[in-house]
């Protein structure tokens, strides 16, 4: 089942179910108006949405309409929790190496997770307002899951059972604000503006065999200004699977329904796969040529992030955003 | 006006208005069932709650009942944003000094703010389950505000206008998990379990003259196992007022209605005022005696946090919690 949230002028939008091929959609009116409602009461509401989805996929839904990703807010336009991991250690290693720092051995067993802001997400096609291009504007293409309730102390395999939906994320980062901010010791804040998510969130069964061991074994594609810069395998090099990331999060507290957990920038050791964020490209240049040559994003720059299933069709729809000066 | 959220078995509880003296309460049914609803539509709903409050304060509300803080969830049982500052630099300086580190000059102009988890708050009288007493269990007595929408780029004085409600917070911290976590560079996560809030959240006018320049000029009292350990002035030594903290937060993103912003541990230079967290007491011992002698909290330990108005009455009701082993 694929779910999206249509813009209607309200803070939380209107829940729609979307057909498997992303061609048509149908309002979930009568079942639920908002996605958070469904997550709060998953066992009761999700089978009803599944029934509607089946009817829609069969072309028999009465009030189906063409699905338009530009009408979408983030599947959860605001959430009670956004915790983003950094599960692809190649990314961590690369970025550190470029600044002459080793990755600590402990990172192999203890995942990096930062607490993100979750009150103001961007829709998949929303412009990205940034007050200054001097801040080092960068995209980060990621996979994210939305969970149900996961109790404190859950093991990785228990935690994995809490995964309700998957989506893509663009975890916008202002690179030049990062060093001073991390030096203060309290983690990211101003360096992480609003995150964007894919048009639809999908249940794990939509991925078939590609969802295995808490990882998505598909290719994440990123195109910057129309040029494909990343064709990165999301499965094999994810050092911590989603169950492990969630278990890390619930060590000292509960995770509640509607929590979003991110994978961090999807990254491959083999550089021929390209990159899912500009920082990696610059890190490689630094290591190989002594200086970073690729500039960060400018006003008017576009980024497209998408993942195709084994059948060649887009699973989540595309994130397609433009960096703009604030109005 | 004073607002609270009564436990009813649901995730968001039931909104009640509470009398000025915290003696009686009245369900807000017919106006709004949840506090987030009110924050989403403040200009329309808050005058109606104000009318009900006036009737309640006059003793004329028909279905008033005795107010019981033990029935309360956090005013917002879950929120879309919890950003906690560290606005009392004496606290920062002290804790750093104890470990032989200077406070950087830049901290005087650039506030520390960390992103907290907001999907699972504790009510004012809820037990605090912690899996191990070896984690260094500590309370942190703070003031927090709940905001309306504050746009990206707002100035401190504009940001201050976004303050809708004030409350107290107990920002539980697992001290022994902090050093390793901060060394990873991504900020707090496991070291910050669920935060608790006071029984009621109040509009700024309830504070009268004590709310001035974005600061609360009243005394925050903390009692640990029944012994008063802190009688700390919250006003004069708050280096960044709430407008400045919020302006810091909105440098690169919008803040949305229902966001909670904390002051950080309330702290005074004059140690005779005591402390609002054990870490400060231990820091002083370290500086003066070469070693920390006061142990952190044990199972069964209690903490009571309260603030009295100039009339001697409790403004927010008391946070009264017990540390327990998880069930």
C-alpha cells in the first residue's frame, strides 16, 4: 500500500491512497483524514486503507483521480520524532578522512544518530528557501522509515517489527554551518534546515524481496541539475540496519507511533556509483587532489532523488526540489 | 489562563482549564479536546478558553471539579518540536570548569541549543523508568515556553511575540552517558530520556510583572528526597532570553505552533542559592574539593520542582517524580 498527503491548506493535509504505479490516487475520507491518525491506530485503520488500495489498483475505485506529486506534502507533514542515523559508514569515513580525521573503531558497533527537527517538513516538490548560498547548501539522499510504538529496551529484531512505512528523505544540510555547530558539542541545529520526503510512503510488502534484514536492496538515484550524480546501492553497505538504528534510539526511552528514522546518506565504497550528497564528492576531491573543486548548490539548482523497484518503476515517486532565495 | 491535559487513556489526553489557584478544573469540551488543536488555531480558540477560565475563577463554572496534578499528562503529551537551550551560562561554565575546560568566548553571543526528542513526554507526577542507576541519573529544573508559528529569520523581539504559554520542565539527563555521546559529535540522544513538564501551562499574563524581557523573574525551587536543594533566581542570570533562543532556532527554518523551547538548567553564580541539577553540585565539589562527593539519583529517589508567584502561590503546580526500575 502506498500513502500520500495532499495539500489542502491545512497543517496536516489530506490522506490519500496511491496506486502501485503512482498513476492514480483516492482520498481516504471515511477511513482517516491524516496519516498520523492511521499510525496511532494502525491495526484498525490500515486494513481498511489496504482494501481501498486493492480496489484502486484494480481500477475499480469510484472517485480515483490522477496522482500529482506536486500536490503532496511530506507523507507526515509534521511528526513527533525525526531521528536520523548515519548508517553508511563509508560516508562517515570519507568525510572524516577529508579533514584528516580517522573514524573511531567504536563507530563500527555504536551507530551515529542525531535528533532532527520535525515540526516543519517540506513536500517532495517544495522549493527549498535558504537565506544565504554561503552556507554550503547540500542535499543528502536517504531512506527513512516510519514506525509504530517501539518500547524502551527493544532488541534490533523487535524494533524491526515496528517499521510501518518506508519513504525517501532529502536531509538538507548547510555544510559551512556544521563545523562551528558541532564544535559547540550539542549536535546539529541551524545546519539542518527542514527535511523533505518522497511523495509516497509505502508498506514494506511493496518492496517485495528488496526489503530484507532491515535494509532496502535497491538503487538510490540522485540527479543534480539534471545530471545523474549518484546511482548508489542502498542495501549491502548499510552497516546498521533499521532495527539496529531503532534499538539504539530506544535504549533509554520509548519511540512512539509516527516516529521517523533515517538511514543517513546512502553511500558506496566504489566511487563509480557516484554520490548521494555533495560533501562526499568534495571529500574525494580533497583526498585525491588536495582541494575540493565541486561547489555546493546555488539558487536555482535542482535535485531529483528517486528509487526504482526491480520492475523498473519508481517506488516512492521522486523528490524534485529547487533551491531558492526566501521570499 | 492555565491549561492542563488530563489522562484519559488516549495518546493526547483531554484538555482542561485550571483555576488560577490550581484548586479546580473544567473540561474544555465544546471548545477543544487537545492542547495542540488550540495552538494550531490560537486566535480563534484561546479567547473561548479564556472565557471559560474567567467563569471558573469566579466559581461559576457548572461542571468544575477538584484539580488533581497526578491526573495530568504533560500539557503537550507529545509535541512536534522540543528544542532546549542552555541559557544560564553559569551552568555551562561550572560544568566545564569541573572537567578543566574553559567556556569559549563565543558562547556569550551564540546560544547553545540542542534538539530533544518530543514523541513521548512524561506527566508531572509520572514515575521515571531508567534501566540502570549506573547511568548517572540527574534532574534538570528548567523553564519552557510553547510557541505559535515563528517564521524563519524572525528577530528576537519578533520571536518573543510567538510565546503562547509557559511551563516548567524536568529535562532528565543520564550524565554518565553524556561524555561518550558528545564525543561522537552528533549531540545528545541516549543521554536524554523522556522529559517531564509541570501540571499546567500558563499564558504569560498569569505571571504579571514577573514576565519581563523574555525572562521569568521568579524563584525556581527544587527538592530532592524532600530536602530543598535549589532556590534559584530564574530572571537576572538568564544570559539569553526566550526571544533570543527562538531567534537562534529560526535562523534556517520555521518554528511551528506547539513547539517547546527550554531555558536549560536554571543556575545562579551565588552558590548559596543551591542547584537545579546534581551535576552542578558535583562540579562545585570537584572544583573546591578535588572530587565529586554527591552521588546521582537512585531508585526510589524523588524530585519536586516548583515555582511560586509573588503572591506565594504555585504558578505551574509541582513536578513530583520518582526514579524507578522499568517494569
